[in-house]
C-alpha cells in the first residue's frame, strides 16, 4: 500500500484552527451574507472593499492565539464563496485585498506569521464562486480561472501544509476537472495535504483518489476508509452558529462540549479543526479568543492524548482508549469536581472496566496513582478548585 509520510505527519498534529475571514467579516452577518442579499443591497456588497481596513498585527495576534491554544496548524479562507481573495489575484481580477482599503496581501502576512511561530499554514479555497460570472455562464473557463488561482497559492508563499477545498457539492453533475486541479498542486507542492469538503450530506466520503483527508463538517468523526491507501480524517466545528463573524450570534458552545469533540476526534485518529471568525479588521471577539485560551489550558495538562497518538484495539467500558508508544490513555468524560455534597453533585467511585492487564496507572493531570482492582479503574472526582470535565488515565500493560 502506498505510503505518504506527510499524511501521517498531519495526523500527529491533532488540533488546528480554522479561520473564516474575508469581505463578509465587514458586514458581521456571517460568511454566506451575500447569498441572502437582493437588488441594491447586493450591489453594495461589492463596494465593501473600500471599508475593508485590516489591523496591522491581525495575523501575528491570530497566530499567537492559536499557538497558545495548542494548535499545530491554521487553515485560512484565502477566498470564500463571495469570490474575494485575501491574496494578490495577480491580474485575474481586482476583487482582492491589495485592491481594498487593506492595501496589502493578507495571505503573505498570514504565512509569515505562521512561519515565525512554527505553525503550519493551510489554505482554504472556495470552488464555487458568486462573483465570477463564468461560474454560471462558462464553467470550463471558470475552471481555468480556478487553476490559475491555485497556482498563485502554490508558488508564491513557500511550502504550505495543504489546500482545503469547499463547494464542489454546489454543482455535483459538472466536470470539475479534479485530476487537473490536484495535479497542479502536486506539481508545485508535492507534500501538501489535499482536502475537499464533501459537505454535511457526505460526511467522511473520500471522493477522489488524490484526497489525503476526509472531512466531518460539524459531524461526529469515525474511522477513515483506508482500503486503497492511508488517509487522515478531520472534523471541523464552529464556536457558535456561523463560520464567519456574525455580531448578533450569541449561541456559543461550552468549553466542555468543545473538548469533548476534540477527544472524540483523537479517539478515531482524526484531527479537530476549530473555527474562529475574526471581525472586519481581523481582530477576534474576546469570547472567541477566551474559548481558545480555555481549551489550550486543558491541552497543556493533557497534550499526551492530542498529539502523536493513534487508536488502539483495547476496549473499555465508560472510557475511550488511545495509544502513544508503550503508553495507553483512558479518556474519561464528565468527571465531576469534589465538593461539599450540599452545594455540588458528584459521582463517587465510578468504575472503568477494561479488558487488559494494567500497570502503572496515574492521572495525567496530577500524576497520582489510579486504583486498579479486578479489571476496573476507580475514578475519583477532580479535587476542589479544579474541574476539567474530561480526565485522562495514563497506563502501561504488564
């Protein structure tokens, strides 16, 4: 079976940041805002480049937030469905960041910030396009435009981690010339991950032989189909209800829910790509950066189950097991905090049944021994003053 080492390297990363940032961020009504506008309001959307003023240090601050959270890579929307490019479109059109009030190549700034911080840059790029008329009127000509756009991204920014495509589901019966698109990437970036989002209705579908990772958009991850060659898996998730900045969206997920998604992904060997939508100037809402900060706090205690791990055959009742070298990790969800029973409900002496000979079991967060008797771990609550929801047992086999 063919081996592509960069796919294994991608799997080891475990956790990435997804960034939906573009012209739509100025409106603050989500990344699909243009599709809901009619008449004069739609015409006004294409005047927004004059208002697209981006903070000088937007990229550095964004990357710093990701790094502190424990993210190993960032996937940026270099062009979304509205057709506006954050990079210099090099004459393909003027609907890009250098021709906006920002006046500069924002992808260049993003890549430089990533490289300085040791973060791997990935490029999201739309496949559908609401700006380029050829998308509806002359599809083969549009594909020429798309390929030229991909060539720009593959040749002007040094080595990248991969390209993340989205939108093929918009025209399922068209000839997207996938062989041509993917061979263009292989020509210039032979070790770049190729990811093509198959949409909510096709979770985990491979789609094309060159796809290096399947996607689970807002869906529970699963084991990946590796019948022809090794592939990775990645689940992308949003903090609230929109991918792009929406100023009136307060429907946020809890930190324990997000951590639960993260460990579910690692159980299956999939990466977790957590999205953030910067405001029109490229800065983050306090709650967005705050959630990443809290997730990062949990990861600092439990990084052993996030990076460089793999699924294993050991099964447990009431826990999930992953492996890293000679060590195994039991992921225990919904562990409560110890407190006075008059003010805090908690489950004492919960048990994790495991069908394996266990040795040297300790809690990953504090290094204390975990009792193991008659094939069962005895789970104790977090000490008062600490509540991380998900708790990890580190152990070896006899």
